[in-house]
């Protein structure tokens, strides 16, 4: 527990609020939100410093680790680190080859980035829930003179819908871009309007267009939402359970947190994998010019 | 839980990381993997070639060995023959030598016996002459007798 003075629900709320830096609507000054209410009022013009910081830091760890190995890559006997990274790369490569049947140099590196990055961000979930937030509180209180109840710090970027949706929407727009590039605007629009119901009769065809557009539009828009929210939901739920376990008395916590952490290892890897595979599948659909 | 600029920030950083990965991570590692694959394939084929060469060498060794064995046999046989020859030769030489030596010894013995005979003859003839002289000292002229005796000696 963070502090004895908090009630259980306060503790949970505190843990589910991001460290938000944004424009205060009342005076128009950019500052760190002091309460969850403040953060909400800031609206769109705000940044979650903790999510952004951790996601960029973890992304840097990924890029640094892999590019160092890439620079030192030997064709002879690989060392332990190179071996591990080669296993990951071969794993991604074989998955992309299985799912993606076209040639695009972007897809495999993108899948690798998404998989490792999301995996690293998910792994933050295994760090004890109060460990880093307590350090952050200590720093906030002693360096910036903040109220300890106002220092919010979430360390798992994938429990922030902005992060997961940010990635899934990038994939969505990239898919639309490749779709139009490969099928032309006509092909893209045709895909949305002439399926799944079609007819030889021109009049019926025209009548069917709005129905098709509705169905295809929903399925098109559902893709990025389900893509992003699936990852967010799983990690958010996992984090939530860790927070609930942290409400137990100290001596009893391990009885639940250890089994849940062990189970969660599976969720972490699985969700990163699913995120990567879905991304490749959407990319593959964007490249499919074949007949429906 | 608020949707805000973090969304766009994440999208931008995702794009940057993907581009970086595409440029500096993916190509070197995959090319290293590819190269290693080729290296291993090359190594395997080289090993197979080596195996074949080894087998060929084994066959070679066997044939050379048998050749050397037969040659050695020949040499031994020749040496044996040669040994026999040398022994024979030595035998012949030795027998020749002995016979020569024997001849020489015989000749010497003959000469010795001749000389002895001669000296014995001389002594005998002297004795005879002296005896005859003693007997017929007065009647017979010494010189005529000597002549007769000389004639006798040569006859013997």
C-alpha cells in the first residue's frame, strides 16, 4: 500500500491515473495535473508523461540492443546475446513469411518492432505495482515539493489506451495507405461498397451499396479498435488484479501475486504476439488485390 | 484513461522506431543469418568432399601397400639368390686356392726329394768311387776312371 491514509478505492484510483502534463483549461498554462479531475479536464491537449517516457525508453532499449547486435553480428559462432536476438528475428521472420504473402520490406521490421516493443512494455507489468511509483513519489515530494497524493505514475505503457491505440491506428492508416496504393482508389472504394452483397443487376447493385458500405465500414473501423483495445484490455485487467492483490496485508500478498505473475507471463508474451500477428494480417489484407 | 496527445506521440515514436529498425536492425542481422546459412552449407559440402577424398586415399594406400609388399618379396628373393651365388663363388675360389697350394707344396716336396736324391747319388757315387779307388788304387788310372764314373752318373 502506498500510504496508510488512503482508502482502498483511493489507492486503486491513484494507481490508475497517469502523470499528465497538459494545458489547464482554466488559465491556459501547461502544467502537470494535480488530480485525476484536472487531468480529465485538460482534454486532448495533454501528454501522459509516464506512458510516453516509459514507452520511448523501452523502445530505445530495444533499438539499442538490437542495433548493437546488428552491428557486431558475426557469421561465425554467435554469442549468447546474438543467439537470443537471432532466435527472435527468425521467429518473427517465419511468422511474417507464413502470414504475409507479398513483398514489402517494411512489414517484417515493423512486426519485429511491434513484438519486442510491446513485449517490453508488457513486461513492466511484472515489476511490483508500488515499486517504481513509490520512488517517483519520493522524487516528486522531495525535489518538486509535490503533494504525495498528486504524484501519479503508471509504469506499464500498454495499460494506457493512448499507447495501444496510437500503435493500432498507425497500423490502420498504413493499411489504408497500402490498400489504396495496391488496389487504387477505385479498388479500395469498391471493396467497401460492392461486398459482401453483389448483383449482376446494376440497379440492385446500386441499392446494395449503402448496405455494403455500412457492413464493410463497421468491419474496417472495428479492426484498429479491437486491435488496440485487445492489448490494452488484457494488460489493464492484469494490472488491475496486481493492484487489488497489493491491497491485501503484506504477509498474504505473495500467495496471490506469485501465481498471478506466473500466469501473467503467458499473457504478456501472448498479447505481444497477437498484436504482432494481427498487424501482419491487416497488412496482408491491404496487399491482397485478389478477387473476393 | 483520457485520450489525448499521447496517442499521437506514441504513433510518431512507433514510426521512428520502425524506420530505425528497418534501416539498422533488420538488414544486418538477417544478412548475417543468410551468410551463416551459406557458410554452413559450404562447410557441409566441403566435409563431404573430404570424406570422398579420404575414401579414395584409403584405396590408394591399400594398393600401394600391396605393391610395396610384393616388391619387398622380390627383393628378398633376389637377395637370397645372390647369397647363394656368393657362397658358391667363394666355395669355388677356396677350392681353387687349396688345390694351388697343394700343387705348390707337391712341387716343393718333389724338388726337395730330387735334391736329396741327387746329393744321395753324389754321396753314393763318391763312396763307390772311393771304394773302388781303395780297391784298385794302383792299377787303374784315376782320370779314365773319373770319366767312366761321370758317364755313369749322367746315366742315372
